[in-house]
């Protein structure tokens, strides 16, 4: 296992900051996701940890070793950082069979043939590919190719495993099953994992903690429940999950929502103009009673829930109702709404 310490790391391309003053500690055996939209700097940060990019400023340490320190001439190449890496594109060699693909890092390290065979066989067993050892990548599914890449990253027994959006090329059902397999492997082997993704569900399901990035800057670092239920700002609230935003004014523990004509008690530590956020599943919809009156604009059947758009005056709110059947509501029908957990951020 390996603790990773990242101190004020910066990466500039010309005058543009891809990563700006990134500070984090990833503890031994921890699974941490770096989450954010495309272009936010998350893959650049991962590549600096791996040694594929040189930082413009700051320091990176893996375990007891400083592997990068800008300005001091310290830069340890990737092959000496004792890491395993899985890429988005799998990067398996088409001219090698599965066994040789997985064994390749050990061959480069000049591990003796018998030990190489034993360790490769164990790595294939970890990802349930023993019977596919003689096959070539073009004879495998996408999920199987991803397992080959994972086994190749694990065969050298790295202290740190880095994964760069490894599931984005898989279909939805396979992505979900691979999440559990990767998490189970991490627990079984006690690995420290840094996982880059733009998929919030992936990060929420797999991570011990999440680092949310936006435009090269860390917005929040916390456990998934805190990130979802108590986002640090409107950027995090907007990116993580679904949310309705409303303009409001906070005064004396009450937020006035003039946009929809109601006020709500709200415990926040500021007064003045606010951006109020409420998640669709935190709005209760009823035919008989509630705080607000509105009309169904449209509805979608999601199997385990009904996704409704409800107009309150000129404002359309999104509600996810898990308690009622799709047939309960009709377009144009009058309904009542009650807000549950409400969040507010200063404007």
C-alpha cells in the first residue's frame, strides 16, 4: 500500500492552468475518486501522479518517496514509481495473447520465467480470465479487455493503482458489474486507488472519498454522502445528482422564494441574495395537500419512479416520485408540492 501526498501541485499549458494548487492526501488502502466534467484537469492530475506529465509547481510523494518536486529537479520516471495504471482505451497489445499482455510488465522487469508464469496466472485468476489466457484481444469483449488491462496493472503488485475513466467504453450494465469487481479487488488486495471519472454514479458507488474538480480547482473533498447532501457550493450541487435551482433571499433564518411565491425556514450562516437548490427526490408530490400548488407539465416512466415536470407559475420544477405509480398523474392535473431538504448558497 502507499499513501499519496499532493502539495500545491500546479500544471500550466502556456498561460492556461489545467490544474491550480491541488492539495490532497490519499491514505493507505483508500479508494479516492477525482470527479469532474471534461476539461476540469482530473486526468492531467492523474498523469502527474503517474509521471506521464511534469508538474509546473508543487510536490508529489508516494509513500516515503518524493517523486516530483517542481523547481528542485526531482522527477522520478513512471517505471520507478511502483504504480499500476489502467487507461480509458484499455491499451492492450493486439499482437499478444491475454497471457503475454498481462505478463509483459514482469518481462520488462526481467522476472524469471517460472515466477513470471506463476504471478501472471494469479493475476488472471483475480479477474476471472484464466480460461482466456491463449486468446487474443480481438477475440474478447470490451469488458474482458478491460479485465486484461486491470490484470496487467496488478501483476507487478503495485502499491498504488491509478485508473483513468476505465469503464467509459462499456455498456451501462457491464459498467455497473465492473464497478463491483474493481471495488472488491481493491478491498481484497488492500490497494490504494485513485480513480478518475466524470460519472458521478461511479464515483458515489465506489469511493471512500471524492475530490470534486472544476476548471482545474478542487471544489470539495469529502465522503460521498456529504458531497451529495451537503455540497460546498452551487457548482458541486449542480454536478452531483439532479437539482432544481431557484433565486431567493435569506433573512432571519427564512428564505423567501419570490419566484414561486413561498418562504421556507432555512438554517444557513449568511443573509442576502441566495441560490436555492432542492433535489427532485426531495420534493413531495400529492393530490391532496402541500405548500405549493402546481400543474403537471409532463411525466416519464422510469420503472422504479416517476419523473415529473410541474409548473408553479412560470417556473417548472423537476420531481422524482418513488412512491406513486406512473398512472397516478395526468398531464395538466393540479397537484401540491412540499419541499424537504433545501440547500442555499450565497450569490
